């Protein structure tokens, strides 16, 4: 008897609690007519003219540039820092306590980056992507409509993030995880931030997402496949193709591999029903990693030993000292570190 | 001795009580939880809390998760719950053009305002000279959309907001992954129909946001033929409801379309154009209902006002920066059309 009484008492508490919340939402939160007051925004001073040179400290790791070259990011004492060249102020991408930054990449046309952190929750390790807005200095989580975070459970503590590929236009994000046995898993987060494993235990090479598409183009073994379509992608007269990159105009770039070097570049819009393949011949075969496809659609070849970068189509060459960092789109200039 | 004897059983008793206390508490919390899980949806759907019910239902309906509700509740019941009277639908109030007297046809004064409330942050840009407001459309028409800020920069704009509806599919057919490659309805720029590029249907009714050659804002349902008669220079399409017509509030339901990020355009009596963008879809800031949008527009003195595409599309660009913060990892969404203010 007393048991039933006690339960009824608890139910009563629950009922009161519930009704209070409903009453609050109904009568206070939703009903209060909003006090609308518009404050005039004071004009900010114009920012300093864009710099052509950014000084950064020595001994930094993973130095990368934002797509418009305004921000430089690097790892210092395993913290991710971002230097704004407009005001020379340094921001830090602050993460949850205990989280470790394992990967980061700038988005191709935003001052945002995807940062992947390794977190531990109840003894289980996860890779968790967050996005960092460099202008605002804010990190935000990726969560679906039910506010579940996007996270990938580590199968083995030796698992590594190998790369992320994305199209910001279609809200498509792929995360490539390298397992300790050298095989890869590929995860896909769609526009709703719902995560799905799309490739498991495969030998995977480069992955890109064409700008207007959601399906990744993947080097799988020695073939090239497009997710959710049958068979392999064949490029006319190319036996051993490699994926080089993609650009704003929806092109995907491939290289023809011969003796571990690339001598010809092919590109096309894969979503066109009649694909037109374009060719770029290189004057001499080069290593795959010295070809840079910029998001703006420019193709560069980096010549490390000579210290120069060649823009292939215009045939313009730029000399540099030190280490080449990367290209960035807006003003067609290139970044490098002078030691 | 006596004391000891007396003490022992008491001690034991206390211990027992302590143990059962935590069990009771745990059971109690469990009971509370069970009770809430079972009864909360019932109270929400059938209880006396009209506003809360309407807000929750219409917020979900306004997202792409509308099926959660549409599959469960028949349309007629839903309309009843939301207080929608279908017989009233389709009654269109005609705009009285005499209520607007465009005062500034030269010069270009633009002012920005912030709005902070407990449910959302809003951004207002007011443009004194309505002739400066123009339509921009993605330059990659049929291929992909463009970010509002990109279109703004290409037109060297002072300010810009995202525009009308668009086809929400990626080039490989994934739903909701649309880049804004094609607008919905039609688009008019500089007095010419720029979308569809050919064979525009003159007599299809669309809900428009348009500006005439004299700088008057036109909102509501119109055909292309009607707009041509009204000498419209700039136009794009979205969907009903209208917000304010002739200074009269068009939205009676306080929770219309739920709480979401919003974009809207309005015009004051002296011709000043109001751009409004509201942030949302965060736990602390769910966003605004169309009623809230209406109240802000009334507060700013709008005589006519209509809504543009909200949700993740909502974007406000002002003097080189985004004022609002689109709540997605990839920042700003690409869209098919935008309104911008030329220099």
C-alpha cells in the first residue's frame, strides 16, 4: 500500500514539475511580447590594408593558410593557433579539456576550418570533427537535428585521421580513417550531419568531392570509383589514373601515372551527361605531390629543388626561398616559409 | 551498559534506513522519468498549452523533418491543432500604392541596427533610397548557387541578404544538398526576366518580393504579366504568407511557421527599405516565428513586408562582413538569388 502511495507521490512531483515547465514555456517564454529594440550599429574603422607578407614564428608545425590568405594557422605546443594578418592577433582554437587535435584543414572558400579532435568519453576514444570560424574565433560542434554529435569511435588507439574531403556547397563531409593495418575506413556526414560508414577495410588513396555533388570520387586499389555508382570510372586512354584535386567550377583533376611520375593531367565535370575530357601536358614528368590544384581552378607545379612554382596554363613561374606551404585562391599568390 | 544496549539497535536501524533512502530516491527519479516520457507528448498534443503546441509542431513542420509530424497526424487534425482555417486561404489583400511615397531617389544612406531578444538575435539594415536595391542571381545558373557574400562582393555591394526559393537537390540528385543552382518561380533584374531563361509562363501566380521602377516594394501573389504592368524592375519569388500589407498585420498566429532563422524585406512609408535577418537553430537561440518578424517590421515602421528564404539560408552581409552567424560547419550556404544594395 505504502509503495503505491509512494509512487503516486513521485508521479505527483513529476506532474507538478511538468506542468510548471509547460506553464513557463506557454505563459512566460512564448507569450511575453518581445521587447524589440533596435540599436544602431556604429561604423567600425576600416581594417588595415591587406598585407603581402605575414611574419610567423619559427619552429611551428602544420602551417597552413586560409583560402583567402588572411589567416595563417599552425600547431604550437600541440595547440592550434590562428594568426589574423589583418591585425596580427593570434587566436587559439580552444577545445574541450583532454581533447587532442589530430587533424585540421581549411575549407576551400570560407574562413572556417574543419578540426578533428580525439576525445575520450567514458573510457572510449572518438574522433570528433568541429568547425572553427577564424573570423569570429568560435568553434562549433557538428550535430544532427537531435543534437547528436558527429563522432567516430576508434577501433584501435593507433587509428589515424588520414584526410577529410568536402564540398561546402552541398554540405558534404567525408572523413578518411587509416587503421593500424594500413587499410582505410571512409565516413560520410550528410547535410543533416548524419554519419555513415561508406567504405570499410579498403585500400584507399585520394578522395575528393566534386563541388556540386555529394558522392565522393575515390582511388580504390588501382581503380577510381564514384560512390553510389556502379563500376569504375574510366578515362579514355589512361591506364593508371590518380586523383589530383577538384575546383570551384566542378572539375575533377586526374593524373596519368607512369614510372611513379605524372606526365599528363586530365580534367572534366563528372556530373555532365556528356563528359568532355580536357588535357594538360606537363613539360616533364613530376611527382604526384608536387602538383597543386587550387580551388580557383589554377594548376601549379612545385619544383622543390629549384625553389620555384610554375602556373601551368599561363606558364608563369614564381621563385621562392625556403619551404613552399600552399597556394591560396583569392589573389593567385602563393605562400611559403622563408627560413 | 544500558546505554550500549539501547544504542545498538538504533544504529542498525539508521543504517538500514540510509540504504533504502537511496533506493527510494532512485526509484522515485525513475518513476518521474517514466511519467514524463509517457505523459509529456500527451500533454503537448492534447493539453491546454496552445502556444507551446503550435510552436513545437510548426517548428518541426518548417524543417526537413516535417514527416515526423505529417506521418503521425492527419492534415485536418493538424490544421485544427494549428488553428489554420482553410476557408480563409487565398484571400489576397490588394496593395495600395498610394501609401508609399518614395522620398529619397538620390543619395545612398544605409544604416545597420542590432536586435537582441531572449529568443534570437536579429540584424536590420535600412536603405533610404529603394532604387539602390537590386537582384543578384548565381552566375553558375543550372550548375550551382553562390554565397550571398560572393554575389555581394561581385557587385561591390554595401549590403546583401539571401533571396528566394531554389531547387534543393545536388547535381547527383541528393535531396536537400542543393547548392541553389536554380531559383524557384521567376527572377526579374533591370526590368528583364532573367529566369527562366526562356519560355517564362506569364500567368503563373507566384508569391513575390519585387521593386517597381519608382522604388515601391511589391509583396504578395502576382503573375509575371501583372508585374510587367506595374513596371517592376527587380523581383524574386518565395512563398506565402505575406507579413504586412498596407500597414495591416497579415499574421494572426503568434507561432506562425515555428521558430527558425528568418530573412525578410519591408518598406516604410517614405520608401526606406528594411532588410531583416534573424539567427536561430541553436539551443539558446531557436529563432523567430513569422509573427515575430512581423512585429519587428511593424516596430521599424514597415507598411509592406514579405518573407524570403529562412533556415540555414538566412544570411546578412554588410560592408564586407557577415552580420549573422549561420550555424553550420561550412559557414554560409550557397543560394540561387540575393538582394543587394549597390554602392
